[in-house]
C-alpha cells in the first residue's frame, strides 16, 4: 500500500472556535486515476490557547479498481493453519488390489529399500533449522565432496528431501470424505488433482480410516487418474457408505531409482563426476576450417556456435568428461542436440543413443524433433504409470502399450533401437531390464540444469556407461535449477545441478581447457526483442547474446498503443496492492494486480491494429493462489486458451507476449519468501527465467517499493524507467543512481531470513508446518 498526496481535507466553514456539543463537518476528498491501494492520514489539531495543542489522527484508506472483481476475488475468511485430521497410528492395515499395470514389466534388478536412517530422522526433527543443519554436517555428511564420498553425500541429501516430500503430502490429507462405487473400484474427488497438488499416478497408494467406528486402516491402490477424481481399489470389507479420513502416501519409486544410481559402482566415475584436465573432451578447440559438414538442419550453417557444438560432439574423445552445451534462453540448445544425434547416426552406423530430459514435456519435444527416424529406429520410453492422454498423438507409434498402459518391448527389441528417448528418472529402465553396460555409445541429457545431480545420474550416467560412452549435457546454469522442497537440502547443496557443479570445476572454468574444448556457449538469441533481452543479457550472460529473432515477430509491438514508449516494448506498471490468503489455502494473492493483468489481456485482444490470439499471451506469477485468481477473472471474461502458471512451469517455453504479476506488497513477507525460495525478490534465477520468455512484449505488474529492496529488480526498474517504459507513480528513489550488484544479495537475505523464520517456527503450535505451507506454491513433480 502506498501513500500519495491523493487525499485532501477541508473543514466546512473553515477553522473556528468550537463550543461543547457543536457538530462540524470535514470533507475528505480522494483523487487518483491509477488502480491500487492508497492510504493517508487525517490530523485534527485542537488548541485552547492555554495548554499544549493535542492532535486526533485518523487513518484514511482507499481502493481504486473494479468493485465487482474485488468482490468476486476477495477471501471469504482469513487463512487459518490446517489441523491434521485424527489418525490412529496403531490400526491394523487391510490391503487392496494392486493395479495390473505394476506387473507389466519383469525387472531383473530390484530396487533397494533405501530407508531414512533413524539418526538422520532425529536430526531432521529438531525444531531449529540451524540446529538440524549443524547436526547433519557434523554427524551425517562427509567433510568434503569427492569421488569416495559422493554416494554418501547425495544419499544423505536425498533422505532429507524425501522426509520433506512426505511431510508436504500431509497438507493434502482429506477429512470426512466419502467414496463412490465405480464398478469394482471406488472414486474419490481430489481438489487440485489437475494441478499436481497433490500428484497422483497409477500405482500410488492412499490410506483411509473411518471417522467413526472401526480401527482398520484401508490401504488402497490407485487404478486410474481422471481429471477431477481417482479410482481406488480397497479390500472387500471396505464400506463405501462411511465417511473417511484419507492420507496420500509418498511414491518412493523415483527416489529409490536415484539411490540405485548412486550406489552402482562405475569405472568411469572419475571422468564423469570429478573430471580433471586429463579428461578434456577435445584436444583443441575447433577452427573455422573444421566446421565444414553436410548438415541436416541447414539453418545451423549460419550459426557458428551451434555448428561448432555439433562438430565438437562428433569429435569427442573416448574416456572424456561430459561435453556441455551452455544454452542461454532462446539460443537453440535442443536444436544442437537433435542435429548432433542425427549426424552421429549418419556417420557412425553402430551408434546407439539414449536421449533424456528431466520432464516428460522436454523428452516429448526431443522425440518430436527426431521424428525423421522411423518407429523401428526410435523408441519413446514412457513410465508405466504415465497418463496416456499426456503423450502427444504423433508419438503414439513410437511408444509401446499393453492393456492400454505404457509398457516396455522385449529386451531384444530394445537393443535394436538406434535412439531411445526417456525422462531421466525413467531411464533407469535400461539398467533394471538388463541392457548391457556400454550398449549406448552416447548419452544426451537436455535441460540438464533442471534436474538434481542424483536425478540426472539416473539417466544411465553411472549405470550404463563403459569407458567409451560419450556423455553430452545441455542446459543453462543461470536459469532455474532443480525444484528442491526441503530448505535444509537446499542449504546443503541439493539445489545445485550436476551441470552447474561440473561447470565450476577447473576443467570447464580454465581458459585453456574450458570454452571450445569442454563446453560451447550458444550466443544467438532467436526469441526476444533487444529491449527485452538487454538487461538479462548484461546481468547473466556477460552481454554476449545477439538478437537474431525474425524481425516480423520480435518487432511486432513497436508503435503499439499498449506501450508507454512506442519504440520500447517493455512496460513496468507500478501498482500498490495488498497480499491476501484464502481461508483454505496458504498461498498468497493480490487482487489489484490480478485485475490489472486481466485488463492488459483484454486490451491486447481488442487491439485490431495488432491482432493476436489468446494463446500468444502467457501470464507468469510465483504464487499458485494468484494463478487461480487470474484464471477466475479470465473465465469471467470468457477468455480461454491462455496459459497462466508459475515460473517453473514456463521454463523452456516462450510466448509473443508475457505479463508478469509479482504479487508481493508487504515487506514483512520478504523473509518468508527468502527462507523458502518463493517469489521474485532475492531469487535472480527466477527473475531471469520470467523476463526472458517474451518475444515481442514484456509487461511487469508489481509494487516497486517492495521489489526495489532487491538490487536485480531495482536495476531492471531503473532500466525500464530510463527508457520510458514506466507506467504509474514514479520511483521513490533516484533511478539514475548506480545500483550495487556486488556481493551475493540473495544468499545474504536468505541467511538473515533463516534466524527470523527459526524463531517463528519455534512458536508454532504442534502440527503446524510453515515450510509445508510455503511448498504449496510448488506443484509436485510430474510422474516420469
């Protein structure tokens, strides 16, 4: 909320002497055209001429906006911390029937249990995060990370993250719900299912206890996941007419795969995990004369960095460290992966390639771009429990099914494919089905910066390599890394990707063995207008990115009436709103920003001079409640086919127009955000991803008084203001003054927040979970 000279007051008839019982009228006037929340102060000074004057003060508040929208979106009641439903921990368990899909594949290597050690669980139970971290560092983590301690180090971090995942699921416990009979199964409506809050897949389990009567725990298996509900199998004694308390159970399969990848011994561990100068992938950087080749994608010919990357991959030495394609936003790193894979198949007939990415969407994109290969040459390997409806239709011929579920073909057939595409987590199939070590000549991992180190290693890097296997990683260490839910695991380093850790090693950072020999940095940006690209380019990429997008696309909003400066397609819209929460959700929203964002959408869609479709617009905001409120307003306006999502869900994507709602309008909540890595303040990578999604127009709606505490944001707002892109009240600081960018502001703010949050957590009542509530803004990972 901001205070401006928008309020004026006058006494009817002017100042005068008062008599007891006399009524005077004071006219308060508010004038303001800009939407938002405003406050002022009315001061009445009384003086009887004999004693010291005294003052009566009254606060003034005003809201400028659409009253109908405010009424629609307002919280029905204040948020209250959820209390866990009653649960009997010693009740006997009655099992339901496992879905047949779980038995489709016969694995030859079973996954080990990998339970959390009791002593580590005790350390995690300490109320103080600082004390827990100290205990873990002293008693559980090795002193240094080396090839000898690597497994223990990351297994400990995985245990910490798993503990948090289990606790976060408690936020989705359901109280006093009923099931409906659906054939031999039971249907349960699950709010938030489509948003992966919680994530539920076939084969997951849940537990149900009757609210009254009976002391059994019914363990049910999920047989089907639909848009709003799930179908569950329970024991025959389950009474569908009763009311139940329900708990979702954490599916440990993905994390057990990661433990397996860490535990498998590898003769190539040193060159892949801790490479030295002796493992440099190329003897020398390639010169112009080396870059002649018959290309499949002819567009690469005019892009030296892409061409050099492809040729470098083709010339990698056996026994080398991973070769890295450092791909900033919009520079086409996936294009390089695809060209390199096709060139390898053309020049090396015996090549066998495993191509992976952390998410299904990224793996699908890889497979779609490799569809010049036939279904007998390429296999899109899907997890058995993946929802079939999420697979692009054109990839169906490249996949395997049994009884309407995904499956694996026979081992002999698997060995015949030239390329297998999978998510990193699901790529453990190769080891567990019995494919021989060294079968794959090359392993490619796209978007490698988005996966944690154990997750990326699951993609066969330890389990499937021989001394000759070449590994290629593509990604951007300057964008968002892996999503880690535990603040303790983040503090201890699990949020640093394998890609980022490697690039910090001397092999990659040294000028003699690094750029050109161990990694290539792509520099042509095919996405954004120069006004959108300039600031993140300077702050994150040393100013090396070149604007290379199609002029008809990136210049399409120059001269638009939506701009403040018709030659500058970036707008910062200053608005002073208020943070609120619904009674049932711990996530924050800002009605003032939500209404302003949707007004921009309406104006853009009405602009006949520059016709666009709603799917050309993307709306990014860091809080799930704000996502929901904006979607609600869009439905009211009958606007569909427009993506509204968090930053994490937009990474790797682009839109012609991006509108960002930053939400925060309360400085008191910045410590909360810093502790749990929420929001935009003190999170430069989230800022980088958000502002680099736009092609032709970037609009940021936010509270400058809050954002300005972060040097990255203050610098950006100065940049926009000085280029004439500012809309609303002018900055309260001098935008010409230099902004200190030295030092690690984000780390300093998180450190300062830690003590404050520890004190708050210590005061919470039993059963309240502040970190779990913060993680509500982070969807669970998709099923792999």
